[in-house]
């Protein structure tokens, strides 16, 4: 198995390359090989392109997953990355069964790292790939790093850690897809369910409830006076989530699932519009736009064949009474 590291900056050894090297360490940590693809060797700064790009396509096709390391330019990925994406699209390269992840570097803290990952992920999922984030312990969008001058990213320990984790998560997901079968059952959960009564999340500091946590209850939100306990069961039995109506009240209500060690980690979410990406990526799901049934089968059969790392939730910015 092999993960392709796609370096998307004109700076050969710039910040996004350095962050991508951390992701490479994460991939290797899982015992998976890596290969590098430096886009500036194919698509040049003066707008011209290498004459034969067949080796580029061959590298993509023979990989099990891709991690993009890109600078943030105006809140989006680089034009090198965009040209690469267009090239794959023009040549009808199918990314089905491949997983993508992102490590991105901007000069500013809120410089558009998240918009970059959201829209890059949307485009690549359109070519058939599935998308994951950095996984536990923080489960955000991927490797979101800060660094302006070349080398500055090395001071962003948090960003580099998320990049490392992105490497691990992409590698693990690739292993699951590789081990899975292209047959099985689809247990689809239509999101939101047809509920008549749904409370809003009250944002409890000790979520999930300590009492229910200690009792090892499966449903761990202390508020059960609506339809959520029943919906919880249906959701837990499903392997594919199909979002329909953008109901944020219901989404808020699933916060206890994220905080209960990412209960939706191996659910596939079938993404109909980009605005759903932040919601499901933070729930630690595996996202796709194409072949949702096939991804659901591969993930649910593949994960049974592997010993997976437990996804342990880590509170950030507050304390939970039962997490030391
Ligand atoms: C054309 C251009 C646009 C940029 N736009 C942004 C931006 O929107 N947000 C941000 O945080 N940084 C922005 N930057 C800064 C780069 O993202 C930052 O310097 C990054 O570390 C470069 O990565 P590299 O060394 O891998 O090329 C921009 C830089 C350039 C050249």
C-alpha cells in the first residue's frame, strides 16, 4: 500500500512541504509507504506544463490515498493544486477507493485554512475520493497550520501534531478500504430523521453526562425527554448517513456523540453540498460524494478485519470531570 504526498507549493521546501513531512511521519507510523509528488515539477510558474504527464496519473492511480500539502492563498488551495485537480478531471481519473486528507499552511491564524480544506475536499470527492480529517484527539479539518516565512511552521507545534495525525488517519482509512469488501448491506440513516419533538443542545460542560458515562449507558445525553434516545439507536445501527434537510437543531443535539469518543468515526456521510462538510468532518466521519453504498460496505467490512486505534476525545478549552 502507498500514500501519495502531493506538495502543492512553488516553494520546494516551503511551509506546506514541511507540514506534509509531518503527515508522512504519521503515515509511516502506521507502517505504510509513501511517495512524493511535487506539482512544481509538472506545472510551471510561467504557466506552461510538462509535455507528458502520464507518470503523474500513474502515481495517482497506483496510490491508495493522497495527502495534499498546500499553502493557503486567498482562503483556497494553490493554483498548482487547482491545475492538478483540473488535469485529473480532464483525464477522467477516478479516485474511487482512495482517501484524501489535507495539511494546509497560512500566514495567519484564521487565514482560511478551513475554507481551503472544505472546498478542496468537495472537489476531490467529486472525482470519487472519500475524505477524512486528523482524527482523534481533536478531530478538526486536518492539519491546519500557521507559518508565514519559510520555516515558520516549525514553530507551530499544534499544527504539526494535527498534520502528523492526519497522516495516521489517512493511512488507517486506506487500510480499512483495502481490507473491505465491495458487498454488504447499506443501513442508511436519513439525516435529520422525521422527528416531531427535538430539544436544542444546552451546551452542558460535562457532556456526555458523567452519571450516564459511569453507568456505561449507550445513550449519554442527560436530556432524554425528546425523540433523541430512539433516534440514537437508529443512528448507531446505521453505516451510512444521508443528509437531507439542513437542520442544525438536530445536528447540535448530536454533540454527545462527538464527545463520547467520536461514535460516528466509521460512519460514511454522503455529502450533498459543501456546507455539510464542516459538520460531518467534526463528527469524525468518512465523507464521500460518489458511490456511498460502496464506501459504506468497504468501511463496515474493512474495519472488522483490523485492530484499530481507539479514537479518544480530548476536551480543549474546558475540562471534563471524568477525563484526566
Ligand atoms: C498569493 C498569496 C496569497 C496568500 N493568501 C493567504 C491567505 O489567504 N491566508 C493566509 O493565512 N496566508 C496567505 N498567504 C501566505 C501563505 O499561505 C504562507 O506564507 C504559507 O506559509 C506559504 O506556504 P509555502 O511556504 O508552502 O509556499 C498568501 C501568500 C500568497 C503568496
